[in-house]
C-alpha cells in the first residue's frame, strides 16, 4: 500500500503556466498556459517541443496521444504532438462574440472535441475538419450580464464517459448535466 509520507517531488517546471495533461500512453506530458506549452518526455523530463500559446486556459490530449488541443481567449488550436507542429485552429465564436475556452475534452474515439466556454455553452466539433457539430445551451435565453447578476459561473467542466455515450458537464452553480451522445 502506498503511504502518503512516501510521496516526493521529482520534477519542477517553473514559469510555464498552470495547465498540465498526461498523454494517454504515459510517454509525455504537456505543461504551460500563458506564453507557451512544453511537451516533455516522462522518462527523463526532456522537452520534445515548445508550442506558442496566448493565455491558454485548457489543454487536452486526444485518446491516441497524437493531437494536443489548447484553448484560451481567442480560439482552439490543434497540435501534432509527435512533430510539435500546428494543425489547425477552431473558432469558438463569431467575430463579435469570442469566448474563453475553459475546458476541453476529446471523445473516446478521438473524433469529437468538446469545449466548455465562458458563455456557459458547450460546443462540439469534428476533429478531422473543425466543423461545428452542435452547441449545447444550459441556460437558453439567459444573457451573460444576467448570469453575472445572479452569480452564475457559467463555464462548464466537461468529460466524456469511457464508452463515449455520455457527455457530462459540471457547473459552479452546483449542477451536473449529462447529455446522451448517439
């Protein structure tokens, strides 16, 4: 049995931000946020790639570990992890309505990317081409100023069930919502 007294700090990444994600195969991890995202090997903590960032608020690996999604105040970026190269951007709103990406999750098959956005909505895109598949509204008809007056913190934290049939969203108003995915 693991004893908590046996836990030790083994590596410290300084000044790279507040985000971290492990690759599904356990070979790499990504850390970053404000100015860049570093992808490092877990075997020796050596950097593999440094990706530019612009105030990222969320990162997530695809299930096969080949794509890293990062999102912040403007759009979501998809990165080719093995090559450390940019794949494409996905817009989170129109030119007049840009929302901060607060959470990201890939479907278990890696075909859908979901984002919990600062407008309280969840958007689902097709990873292959970035096409918007669906927008889920939790508070239909409520505007952001009204939500703020009533102290709603609309940004959801999202997760797929292991088989990909459910999408869960947790909100700061103490609610959890489940959506069935066909």
